[in-house]
C-alpha cells in the first residue's frame, strides 16, 4: 500500500470532552506554544498517537476559565489509523496523555465529513451563581460568588424569558468582536431556544442556575446575559429592561460581563432540540 493511500482521510471521529477551564487560556489553540489551551493539549496528544499533525474542530469555543461538561471535538483519520486504534483504546490513550484538567468521556465514529461545529443545531450553557454569605469552598471554582447578596430569582426568570426567540444580541457581545463580525458582513442575530433561572443544589451548596440554549452564541454573550440578569435580580432594573438593552445594540447598555468561572458548556445537540431528561 502506498503511503498516500494509507494516510488518505476517510473516517471522522468525535470526542466528548469535559474540562476544568481554570488552567487553560480558553479552548482554541494559540500561536504562542507556551500558552496552555484545551485544543492544544488534545492536538498534541493526537499527534503523538498518530505521528502526524491532527487538526480538530470543536462544537463551541470557550474563553479562558470557562468549563465544559459535554464539549464535542471532531477530527479525521484514515482507514489504517482507525483499524490500529479502537475507540476504547483511543479514549484510554488520550486520557493518559492530556492535562489532568481534561477528560475524554467518549469516542465514537461519525459519518465522514461530520463537523462538531457546523453540524451542531444547538448548544446549551449553564451558569451558576452562589449568593450565600459563606464562601462555597466545595464549588468555588464553578460559581460566581456574590457574597450574601439577595437576588429575586422570580424577577430574573421573567427577564430571562425575554431573551427567547431570534434577536439581535449585539448589546451582549464583546464590542471588539461585534465590530469584526459586522466588518465581515455577518449578523449579530442569534436564536435563543430556551432561557430560564432556577435554584438548585450543587454538592450541597445552594446556587442559582441560569440555563441558556441557542443555535449559536456571540463572544461573551452568555456571560453578559447573566450579568444583565443579576442587575434585575438585585432590583436595580425591571425585567422589561431586557427589551431596551436588546434594542440598543450597544454593549454599554447591558450589564457587566459575569466571571468566566461560573460558566459551563453543558452539552451540544446534532438533532432538533429536546430538553434533557
């Protein structure tokens, strides 16, 4: 068999990946080799296993400090490479090679040409807020600790519902990113399928969760949505204020950008959206 034939890409593999975002400068690889990223760790491990450069695609890029529970990463291999490493052995090898902040939850073959990014129909994020006075030491790396602040969860929920539907979310996008998007002739409109706010218990700690599902998201969109909802929860703004912020199409009209630590990329879907059971 010729080397060209052996290395001809013919299969697509998808990884389900979880990671603690704290030690990483985001998901996407950086030009500087010393900067630790999730994609850089994965591709370095794949290069060792396949003895060639392997380019990966993710379902959704996460910023520095943002976590993931159900990120999906795809890449192509040849028939020969597929036969040499079963999904189970590839999963074991990757988990042994990547940074301890990353876990490969599953490995599966997808139809050739599958793209973790472009074939995704929706993405779901969860943001956790802890409003209790005491430091939530067991979940501190996963929450935004507001330290004894009273939040009106019901008002936040009413405000969150105003995000649902297709809107121009320019007010909720980092200004520099919004400028680049518009300079390229692209739209800052996105479709939010679901947005709700509810209390739950995380490792014994009471938290307020903001759950957002959408077809796609702008840079820092979810974190700015959360920061804006907190303004409503604190009683500084009425839930109807969300409509004004959307209409403004100006980042300065919205609330603060909530800290990265509270945000988790929860899951991604490749079929029409259905709530998680």
